[in-house]
C-alpha cells in the first residue's frame, strides 16, 4: 500500500478498487496514515477528517460492491479550507472563522461525494486565499516538500503539499489570481484553473467573486480532467456557473495533434524571469514542436498593467465580500468594547491578519468616491483590454505557453511582507483570471537546487479539454522527480 500511494494516479487507483485489489477503506487508511505522518513536517492540513473519511470510504466500498462505481468512487481527495463541507469546520486559514462550522456543502463537494469520492481533510492556505506563499494562515505556514526551508506557494499551498507528500492522489484548491497553478508549480504537481463559470462557486468562501474558481490539483493533467468532470456544470445555486453540457474533459487525451499552434507571448518571457525557468519552458516548447505543434511568438502588450489591475479589482471585491465579518453573523466576536461600533471594529481588528487588512484598505481606497475613476475604473478598462488581446491571440493560436512563476520556490521569510515584490511575482498567472480563461500548470523541469519548475498552458474560454490534452501529451514525455518524504 505504501508504494502504491506514492506512485498511483486516480485512474490506476480506480481500476485497483474495481478489480478488488484493495478496498477504499484500506486505501483511505493508508492515505490517512501518511497525512498524519507528514502533517507535522509540512503543515499541509488544518483538519484531517479521519472518522469522516473512513465512514465515506465504507460507503464507497458498498457502491463498488453493488456495481455503481464511477472513476472517483472510493478515491481520497483533500479540500482547501475555504470550500465548505457540511457540519465540518471551514476556517479559511483565519482566526475570524477558526470556530466556524459550515451548515452546508459547496456544490463541488456535493458532486464529488455523489460520485463516492472520500474527502480526507481540509488543507491549509493563506488567510482568505490572499497570498502566494501560504504563510499568512492563522494555523501556521506550509512548507515545501522539496525543501522544508522553502514556501509551498499559495494560496492553495496546503493542497499542493498534500498531493506532493502522497497524502492523497488529488485535491481541490481555489484560484483567484494563480492560487492553484503557482503552488502546483512550486510543489511539482499539476493544477488547473477552469474557465470562469465552469465550476460553481456555491460554497466557496468569496475572495473576489468575478475572479474566483475552484480548481483540481493532482499528479497528472488527466486526473485533473477526471476531477473536473465531477465538479463542473450548471448550478441552480450559482448563476455565474455556465449552463453548458458537461463534456468529458479527458476525451482529447491520447488523440493526435491536429494543426495545433502554440503561442509564446513575448512579454511573458521578457518579464523578470529566472534564466533556469525560462530555459526549461523554452525546452518544453521544443518538445511540443517535435510532437508536430507549430510554435510561434505572439504578443500580449497589456501584460505590464495586469498586476495593478488584478490587485485593484480583487481587493475592491474582497473589501466588499469581507464586510460580512462583523462579529454578529460569523464566529469570532470580540469581547472588548461597549458599543455596536466597538464590536465591529474590535472583531475585525482581532479576527483578520495583516495581509487581509491591507487588502481591505486597498480595496476601500480604490472604491472611494474621490479615487474610483482613477483606480477601479481604470483597472476595469485594462481588464477589457486584456480580454480583447487574448481574443485576438486565439484567432491564430490554440493556446499560449508561459512559465507559471518567475522563480522556483523561495525561502520562507523572504519578502512575504514586501507587498510590491510579492504581488509582482503574480504577473504570469493573473491574466487568466482577469480574462476568465482556463489555464493548467505542469512540471517541465528542475532547477539547480532540484526544485520543480512549472509551465502553464492558457486556452480560450471553455477550452479545458484542449489544454488538458496538451499538458497530458507533455507529461507522457517527462519524468517527474518526486519529493523525498
Ligand atoms: N497571489 C494572489 C493574491 O494574493 C492570488 C491569490 C489567489 O489566487 N487566491 O491575491
């Protein structure tokens, strides 16, 4: 079992379950053991749901026995702690919600559980998903499995570390500006941010509602597709969830490349990117050429405005979304002060960490009457421009290929409080959220310190099946080095 959980993909585990080589109860117990063993080292989980998982696994075994199993039945999945699971805590990595127990499940989780998937724990994250290093959690930071002195990336760093340390074959994260792809890149796994609207946001605690998407994180692009098959689709509880027929997102995996053109947007490579990262991604472009893809240089001129536009829009939306934490509706309530106003002020002062406070201040400033036109409205204009530039690109390209991050995982403590530096490093991921496009990150190399390097494929809206297939083709040529845990 120990070797199995270190190598197996969802598809392999699923056939093992169907062929009765092992039961979901055995498999889940093995992953739980590994999760408990690894958690002291990496801090990947806020809550390991041992009892809950074993009960779900027993139900999954029944489902397998009576022949109604689907590809996810009996498969343990970890879930970022900003996605609600009924009757269990959902903390968002914040003191504000440390005692909060969700009264309902997110649609994505209801769908996973309807398929018989086993939710084994809630993973650590930057507070309210604001960050790129998973160091702002009230419950402590997440360490990178490849080097424990380094960050796991963020904000879904717990989910990435959970998969990379073999505590589950796959996990869910959320991505507002790169939080699925960036930690996936830092921890050497695959992460997919779906098109805005592919997955319902019902039950995902809102950070920036026009940008947020739940996304799968797994060992392979194919497995990300399997998870997406389960969680995607229209939802009566979220009218921004697209009303489309759910296709099989893995259907194009293994098919031939037909006239595919890959664009390398030059601004993404001109940005301040480490030489080793750049050369690994360019080497991947060569691999694609040898498969029969046409690779050409393209341009996204407005990339230079993307970080500013992203932080204005996301902070403005966050300021308004987080106004609900007033000491009355949710769990943290300050005991200090005498008046109603004191209650709100003190609750928010005590309950939120410094990064969340910074975003709320930035967002309220950008939305205030004297500055609205100067900041928020300009950001919205840039958003339209970036969208239009992508539309233009996709007239001649099937997708674009970029590095996922400017550097590999950096040392814990470095720059985490330097906002400009931290925010600037999101330059390569935020445009997919700004334009609502699907993007997948997979490992394409290792640097001199043996740290994983990620590359991203960004596709046209609802083109998840195409970028999953392209990432899958690359993965079949590439030998991953697992973290030594
Ligand atoms: N790093 C970005 C931020 O801090 C992205 C976060 C996210 O995608 N949730 O806002």
